[in-house]
């Protein structure tokens, strides 16, 4: 039997699901709703009921083979790396925006799983790892593109962008501020456009 209730933590609702695994052991899972407590009780209750229904329908497999959230997160990390980077090539600067679109679509589709990752204590290292891979792919594409004439401090700029966008994902899933996933992705695409436009013409460097 699956049961559940809402709990409040740092001003946000969490769905707490209790169920029995395949061995009959009682397990409890905390699932972030992403909803602030104020004015969202009905929405949080709807989210809770949805999670209880999912767990009840799939109770035999509802994370029954995982000991804790960390093990769940490990599988999700591996799946995410495969989805983001396996058989995906950024050949030139015009491939960067579609790459952002693919990342957005994948994260949006698997939002509940990402919330599990972002409450694990290994999230920072994982996001840095993703950021470093993105940085390498984007820098390589921009650096070898013939339309990019100004490459002064290019690697530093791409690195700063990758680190910054990764931090925004952390803040988003920690509910640190009022921003949407769509806005984070749009910000990344906007940077891409302005960077390409700015570096397509040779910048005159001023010497002191």
C-alpha cells in the first residue's frame, strides 16, 4: 500500500511517499514539488496525489531496487550524460542553439527525476561535470568556425558562460529565486547569438 503526505521545507512543499519495496521493507521518498508554500496548497495536493498514483500503479518497481536517493541519482546522471552527449556533435556555431533546445526538452520531460538529483549531496560535482563537457563542445565549435574572427579570451568567455548557466540550474532546482527553466535556456541562446554576432567582426583591442 502506498501512502503519502505533504511536508514543508525551506518554504516549499515536498511530497513524502511511503511504500514497501519488493522485499516488504518500508521505504520513504521525498519528492520536491517546486511549489512555494504560500498559495499553492491545492496544487501541491494534486502533485502528491499524482505521485501516489504513480507509485501505486508501479509499486513493484517504484525505486524498489534502490537503497536511497543517491543510488537513484547515479543512474539518472549516467542516463543524462548519454542523452546530452552521445552521438551529438556541435559542428559549428549554428548548432549551439539547437543543442540548447535539446537540453531543455530533455530536462523538461524528466523534471521529476532531476529534482531527485538536485537534492542529493553530489549535485554540485555533477553539474560542474556537465558544464565542463558543454564548455568543451561549445568552445571547439566556435574556435574552429571560420566566421568567428575575434577569438581573444574566447575560452575564458565560454568557460564563464558554462559555469554561470550551470549555477542557474542549481539555483532553479533549489528554488533560490523566481526564474523558469525556459528563461534559463533562453538566456543561454541569447548569449550564443550575441557572442556570434560580436565575434564575427574583429574587435579592435585597446592597449594601455
